[in-house]
């Protein structure tokens, strides 16, 4: 077998697929199918994961369709696309995507899941506690937290809306 990284091997025309070319072609077609599934059929309750799946799906559709198209053009023996280096360029693009996915999963995605309020992971924001009269306990103690407004009960809010509708 000739050296697969030799310049003459990479640039010579070869419409015949070897076992690695067929495997790469099938992987590209499967990647395109996975992209279609992630973009249009995947259902997720978590908004961040849903957005991530849709973006990843669109990228997989783009790269998979480019790889599949290159494979079809090579099988059809179209002059500039029947050279072997096109598959190497697609492999490089796929490896770059895989590297970016690892970076995104380890660095960017965990930052997006943690709220910017400085709370620890897993803790829920605490609603202001209301007394029986509906007044905010923190305002009664004189220790108002910044950004909190004195709250009212849901019942009072509904009654106020009904009064506005009547008048």
C-alpha cells in the first residue's frame, strides 16, 4: 500500500473507493442523518440542551451533507473532486468539530447552566416570605434586600385584576 500522506497519492485521481473511503462515506451519511434527527425530531425539556442539540444538528447536517456530496462526486468521477485529499479535508473539519464539542461541553456549557446570581448549583432562589397580611417579612424587619419589592399574595393580585376589569 502506498503512503497515504504522500502528495502524489493524495492528488491522483481515484474514483474507486477503498474500505476506508467507504467507511468514511457511511460515517458522513450517518452524521447527516443524526443531524436531521437532532434538529427536527429531538425533544428536550431543558432549554439549553434543546438549543445545543439544534445547533449541533445543523452543523452535523452541513458537514455530513458535504462529506456525502464529496463521496457521490468522487464515485461519479467528477474531475476536481475525485482526488483523495478531499476526504482528508473533510476528516480535518470533522476533527475540528469534535474538538470544539469537547471544549464546549467542558467549558461553555457548565457556565451556561450556573445562574449568574452567584448561587451554588442546585439551590433554588428563595421567594420573599409573606406574613398573614401579605407584607414582605424582610421589609417589616427593615432589612430589605436589593432588587426585591414588597410582595403581595396571589389572592390579592387576582382580586386587584378583577377590580380593574369591573371598573
